[in-house]
C-alpha cells in the first residue's frame, strides 16, 4: 500500500508540474528585456532635422573636408535637405532682419537624425563688436573714435589656439575675434526627448508586468492553494510509520 501511495504521489506531483506549465495555472514571470527606441534615423527618407551632439561638427560650403566654414553650435539642429553616405546637404538658420539662411553640407557621421521637429532648431544670437580708431588718425572732433556694429553669430572657427566667430554683419559674412563674454544656452530638446522615451519604455514595461500578473485568475490561484495544502497531507500518510503488531505474550 505504501509503495502504491508513493507512486501515486509522484504521479500527482508530475501532473501538477505539467498542469502549471500548460496554462491552467501559470506563475507570473517577467523577462528583463532592453527596451530600445530609435530616436536616430540611419537614413531619413525625406527632409527632416539632425541634432548636433559634437563640439567638432563643421558646416561646409561644399562636400569637402577642406571647406569647413564654422563649427555648428552644439545641441542645436540643421535641416537635412539631402542625405548622402559621406555628406548631407543641410540648411541652417533662416532669413530674417539680422540673419540669413545658409545652405551647405555636414558630415553624415557627425549628425544625429531625429524623428521629431524641434521647437527651437537654430541658435539665434546677436552681439555687438566695438571698433576703436587710433587717436593718432583722429585730428578732428567730427570724426568718431569708436564704432559699434551688431553681428549675428553662426559658430566658432578655430585657428591654432585662437578662436574666431563666423558672423553676419549687415549683408556680409566674415570672421571676428570671439568675445570673452560670448555665451549661449544649450538646447535641452534632445535630452528631454530621450527622457520622454525612457519614461514611455518604463511605463510599457510596467504594463507588461501587470498583464503577466493578471494572467492568473482567482480560480486558478484557489486550485493551486488547495493542491499545495493536499500535498503535505499525502506525504504524511506515506511517511506514517507502520502500526506495530499486537503485543504477543511470552510463552
């Protein structure tokens, strides 16, 4: 009888294991999967925007590394007009009273293509440059000894240890020494976009966990609890020591 009960218990536990694995009752399981969201496009199908995330991304006047005009401001964007394996034809800034739109090129490998339209794609920055005329050339009070002009900033240009600014003054583009006080804020849109994507991925992962937990109905849980309570009882019956034979008086 004991052997029969042991075999029956083993068969019962095996059946329980098979049942739990086939869906009558499934213990919620979560798998750690890296949620990836592509905020970068390898090759945009149509014109879009690309973010500048490097301090060494040049705006070129032609698709030639020797034709770098200035360094594009970091965290701002260019509008991609044509995609190329090595160079993209891009557009920077727009036509306004103080600025003018430029069409040129940027290295494809230096661009981070994005799927959204930035609210502030370009840096709009104006600053004054003061010119002082040598007093030895000014012999008449009618001559001005200082001159102030307003320039629109496009980007830096480095020559050795010196840094210049590529600017638009009136209708003329050119270079001026970079003022020590020149400072502009970084554009936070790309970081905000990544944070939003990360939050969306975390929410999606939590929804998956909630769905996995809800897969086990109350009835299934009740069945498993009942089976778990029954196993110790059966084990106790199997392991119960045999009854001793009746006491036999000595002859």
